[in-house]
C-alpha cells in the first residue's frame, strides 16, 4: 500500500476502508467464479458471499462484466509481478526455465487463482492487459531461442502450446489430488524433460587452431 503523506487520519481511514472493501469483493468474486463458473455467477450471490450490498458492489465496479474484468486483471497482475521478480538470465533457455518454475510455484501456492485464470471465459471479452503482459514476459526468451535456431518448434505459439499442455497437466493433478503419492520434484522433472526436447543446447564456441 502506497503512503499518502497529505492525508488526514480520517481520510486515510476512509481510503483503507475502501481498499479493504474492494479487496474483499474481489476475493469473494474469485471464489464464486471458481466454484460456480461464469454462467451461474451473479451479483446477488456475490453480495451474500462478501457481505456487501449489491449497490455497494456496483459502486466499486460498475457492472458484472467490469467486475469480472477486475478479478482477472488482479489475478494476472499477481502472476506478472512474480514473473518480473525472476532475474533474466543471459541464456534465454535458462530464462524460460526460471520463469516457468516461478509460474508453477505461484500456481501451486495459489490454486484458486490458477483455476480461475485457466477457465475459458464464455463472453468473448478481450484478455486483461496483465494477461497479455504476462504472456509476453514468458514468450520473449522463447522468441530469442527461435531466432537463434534453438527452438525445436516452428513458432513461439507451438512452443507455448507444448508448454501449456505439460504445465496445466502437472498443476491440475497436483492441486486436484494433493494427497496422491506424486514423485518427488515432479514439477521440475516434467519441466526439465519437456525443455530438453523443446530447446536445443547452445553451440559451444569453436576452439581456434593451435
């Protein structure tokens, strides 16, 4: 929370109450969307869940569609923040591995976020800006590998599809069946196996003639 040095104590308290209300509504909306899906989601059910009246919810978010937009923007922004915390390696292959590892850890730590963000949205609304930014963050080193001739796929999109199949499978199995006897370091093993097939090693510099 950013400080507001010019605020009076009363103004600060009102702002904090507004921020708390907005956070509570977003969290409740996210949980309902995961539980009921987009089709059954309603402002009335949300009001019951979060304890705020429907007029209050409309005051903060305007309408149902903008509320859902805000929920998704908030979730993808959290993922984007985590990805941006990863230091960018000089080798794009290492950058891919580090970012995917951060994505998997975030998803396993925040299964509700992950379930919601992986649900297809039925209303055809454009993706939130943070989703596109997160995608670009992940695709940038893949594009560098493609340009270097190290990506064993004909396009970045093909590589993303391969990665998504494996990541979604691992994350979904782990979150939906947490008590199963999964192998130790399943996520790392799956990622390493996939990336060995998807990314060619960098060529070693040739030694000069003696």
